[in-house]
């Protein structure tokens, strides 16, 4: 990284720099989230770790703007950041007919 000297900046300049940095970091985070969302499809099996460190598995039922809604095998619904999801391949269940596709109401 380049040697950036902040000593000569006034308080107002530092605040402006801070705001620009925060905006840039927010933009980069949005890009990562959007990219991760595009990789997931409704009906796809995924896995993630919950707040207690337990691995949860389930099916993507909705892609929201910032999160993905996952219907877990336990019956619980989770809203999860798409960056935290990993795809799960369970080909044997799909072949045996144990997976039931979701359909939209209406």
C-alpha cells in the first residue's frame, strides 16, 4: 500500500475521507452480495453455519435483495447472507424422489 500521510489533513478533510472510505466499502460489499446472489437458484440445496456453529441444510425458497431465505430441513426458515451459503449436492435424494419442489401460491 502507498504511504498515505494523514497528519496534514484537517478534521473536516478527515471526515470527508472517512465518508468516502465507508461508501466505497459499502459498494464493494454490495457487489459481493449481488455476485453471490446470482450464483444461487430457487430450489437449490445449500448449507450454512447458524449462530451456534451448527451446520444447517435446506432449500433456497427466495432470493431477497440482501439475503436468501432458506427452508431448513428442520422446518425452520432462515434469512442468510448469500456469502455464507455453500451449495450442497445431494443427487441421491433427487433421484429417489424425496425432494419436493416448491410452487408459488396464486
